[in-house]
């Protein structure tokens, strides 16, 4: 682990990625301490201001400090990314291993489920769900979990299938090892590498999706700050002030860049085989 | 097909009767009952699904409950706008991305290659709606170079073109990076293959080798990627259409969701999903047609 970290910091892009990610994660965690203002406090007198010493990124149409809103928005983005990718990863690993190791008919059912989900364009699926269930952060998380499960599940299934036929697994099986032991001790560690890379490459997509849905007013409810809803404010105010758009997009672009750089150098380190395929 | 059934069940599993939502809180029970009957909601769910599929095969997507027009008319009226937008974006991305990737592969590890590599990643990660917002802010609102809203007057060609520039740019930008990386990678692979060495050994000019032999093969994966990427393209188109208030299937979905016009939501999501599936299949076919090696194995 420390070795991986050291090698990442030796690569310029990996280092930049790591710094960006750490910076934004820390600023989001410490939002309550760092933020100069309450992110939902109204201050109509100071509305629509440009950046100044008092308001680093200016204020929005209700006089809320954009810098504070951006910091708190980071909490929403990271929360969504962590919960949804964590859940999707666990369910995906489980289903993938069951599909790879279980009976044929179960495999077919699970693959059918994966293919069905993948046949929708993600955003369309998200919008349809939000339209039915109503906009909320939980809906967004649920949609992301459901649509990401196949990504992980498929990788795990393929890996499980290829490991299953190895001789050491057969030997283990012959010696009477339980299914849980085989899956937990032999299969799981072998699929973890590709999964970590996949997850770190998925984080920017998930964050962008959350921001996108919040931008459409289908994510977090106002007045909770999210990068997407700040951008939405910016869109409605586009003829008055550029600052909400700039404030909302900076962290979004930085964090997607950070995670992508980090994911790419992780991939190069852990799995040189994958380097060619993307 | 399964996807459609799932979607249909999902719509009907949620609490809240569409007829009730449509008519508002003050509707009388009789009115709701007659509305439900008109929408076919009083039938049991399996019957509804069968009826829906029956109509589907006749090209009937149902009626829009608000304007009383056939949903198919509405959806297919909006579809060309989206298709043009996606097509322009892809052509734009290909025109820049493919030469860029080609150049990077031929000048591997040069400074230009490294810069274009980092820029490509940056382009890929930029979400389409953020790019759309910025291009709207910079080129339409501040500089007034291009119009901000709509798709232009019908029949006025240049007007429509100028309305297409910014949205296509917003969608195409991430694809420039994507295609550049892809072409670079596959170009490097192809250049190492035997037939390229043979072509060189025959004494063909480097230009001929690169453009007639190598590039022709290196472009193949882009076809697949564009086909599979249709889902991303449609999603990006949805955001861009909303930002630029352009007519199109994405805006249709969004608008019908905000007005809770379920038949239109169904119809438009259905058509875009179909588009996604068709384009994936089509890209496989085109690939087989382009690549003699796959053609032979069919």
C-alpha cells in the first residue's frame, strides 16, 4: 500500500491527482470549520457580488456565500460517490461471484439483469426513475447503485470464471474446502485489483452524474448546496453574473481531473495488462 | 424488450395514480375514473403491458394525455434535431481527434504527444453540461458570436448551422480526447504489425503506409466506440439541449417529466433506448464490413 503510494507520487500526473483529491476531500470534510459563512444563510443586501475579500467566489441571487456553498457541496458529492460506489461494488462482487461460480441458470438470470440495465442510457434511466419516485439525494444514490452494479459484476464474473478452472481451486475443492473459503480466500483477492481501478475511475463519472441531476433540479432539494444546484443557479443568472457557474464548475472539474489522473496511474501501476485496452 | 417491461412496471408500481396527478387535487372520483379508463389504467397490469406492446408493434406509442396528439408524432418530430446534433458533434470530434491521435502515435513520447495526452484526459473528464454552460457563457452571452437559444428558423440553413455550433462543441469536446487516445493506442498497435512492415519493405512512401494501410485499420475501434458510446452521446445531448433550450428528444424527456406527462416520457425514453441498441448493433455490422478479418469469420 505504502509502496503503491510512493510510486504514484513519483509520477507527475499521479502526484497532481493525489494532491487534488486530498485537497478537495479535506476541504469537504472540514467545511464546517473552514467555511466563512453558513451555506444557506440569506443576505439579500449583498446579493450577486463578484469575488472580494469577504466573499472569495462572490455571492448568489440570495446573497449566499458561494465559497461556503462550494465547500458544503463537496460533502454532498463525496457522500454520493462513497455510498453508491461502495454499495454497487459490494453487490456487484456478490452477484458476479454467484454468476461465475453458481449454476448455469442463475448465471443466465443475473446476466439478463445486467444486460437489461445496461441497455438504458444511464441518464435516461435516472430521469425516468426520478420522475416516478421524486427528486431526492436518496433516489440519485439508488439510481447510481443500480446502474453501476453491472460494471463491477461483469468484471468479477469474468475473473471468477477464469480462476474457477485453475488447478489450485480444483485441488482446494477436492480437499473439501467450503464455497465461502474458496470465494473469500482465493477468488476475492484476485478480483480486487481490477475493481479498485474501476472504482477510482468511476468516482468522477458518479460525481458528474450527481451534479448533472442536481443541475436539472432532480437531485438534492434546495437550499442544500450541491455543485450541480450552484451551476443551475448560475444558469438562470447567466446574463447577470458569471460567478456561480465558475464557482460551481471549478471543484467539479478539479475533482474529476484528480480522480482520473489518480485512477490512470493506479492502473498503470497495478495492472499493466489493462493499459492497452483503454 | 425486457427493458421496456421493466420501465412499464416501474411507472405503475409507484404510489400515486397518474390520472389523479394529472387532474389535480380537486378532481371528482367520477372524473378520475373516466380518465383512468381513457388511459387504460383500470385494466390489470399484465393486460396493460400486453396492450402496450400490441400498440408498439403497430408503431403506436399511445396518446399524449395533455395535448391529445399521438406520442409517436411528438417523439419523431423531435428526434431529427437530436440526431443532427449528435452527428455534427461526432464529425467535429473525429475531424480533430483522429488526426491528433495519429500525430501522437507517430511522434510517440514527444512533447506534443505528452501535452495532447494530458489535454485528452482533461477533455474526457469535463462533463458535457459544464462545457455547455461555459460555451454559453463565453461565446453566446459575453462575446455574442453565436445565438444562445433554440435551433434556428426552419428552412434558414445558416441560421440553423449557427445554432448548432455551440451545442455540438459541448458534446464533441470530450469525444475529441476520447478519439485521440483511442486512435493513438490502436495506431501504435497497428504500426507494429507484420503487414505494415511488409508495406515498408516494398518501399512504399511513409505517407502511403500511414494513411492508406495503418490508419484504415486503426480507425476501426472508433466505430465500435461511437456505437457503444451512443448512450453517453444521448445523455450529453440531453444536457446540452436543456442548456441551450434546443428542441430535441432530451429536452422532450425533461419537459415531459416536469409536467408528469407519462406517455411521452415512456415514448421518448423508449425511442432513445431503441436508438442506443440499434447503434450498438449497427457499429458491429459496420465493423464487420470494414474489417476483412472479421468479415471472413462471419
